[in-house]
C-alpha cells in the first residue's frame, strides 16, 4: 500500500482540523516517508525501500540483513 513504511508498517492517520470556532474538517497526518537504497550482502544486490524515519533508525540498530529477512518472512517482495 502506498504511504506505508515497509519496516514499521506506519501508515497515515486521519483526524480533523479544529478551528478556533471548533468547526471540524477532515485532515490526514502523513508519515515521514523516504526512499532509501541499501546494499544487502545476503542477496548480493541493492534494494530500494520506502521507510519512515523510525524505520531508518531500526535498520541502523538491527542491520539491513535482519530487517530484510523479516520483510521477506512476511511475504513482502523486496
């Protein structure tokens, strides 16, 4: 699904703009998504992932091989 982090699963939230007079109109809280390219030694190639800022930090902590293994275990194509 577009607008979703491939690591954390973060998706847009929905809510309302609330004006001073307390009128409500629909709005969308978008996720801070980035396209990042990583070299994955276990696959022997580059992969491009759509990641949130939290997803990038997760890859920095756990390593790209572990994260890609989890994504593939879920059945997502990488």
